[in-house]
């Protein structure tokens, strides 16, 4: 328990000594990582980018849900590719 208190004390001291540039950069980095699945969905022009962005807000609290959204954002058109393969013309 004492180790946890020492960690919290050290973290608090470091946070209080941080300047506004560091805090701004940390905030930008944090928001970018939090909304990375949404950004990936926009970059890959996914059909469900709006749903991914909406689900990204609560999913940031769970690494499992966040990773699932990131996978969905990256592999969104995989189902279309598999469906196109299933509709191959028969060999004559």
C-alpha cells in the first residue's frame, strides 16, 4: 500500500511541475489515441465511420472494445471482398 502511495505522490508532483506545452501535447496525444479507430475509419473511408465514431466514445474505457473497433475500422470492407469472391462465375 505504501508503494502505491509513493507512486501517486511522485505522479502528482510530476503532473504539477509540468508546463502548459507538455500538457497540451499530452492532451492531443491522448485524444488522438482515444479516437484512433474513428480516425482509421475516416482514412479508410468506411461505410460505418459514423457508428464507429459514436461507439468510440465509451469504447475508450475498455481496451477490448477499443481494439475491436480498431479492427472493424481497418477491415470494414473485408465482408464485401468475401461476398464478391462467393459470387464467382462458374468455370465453363
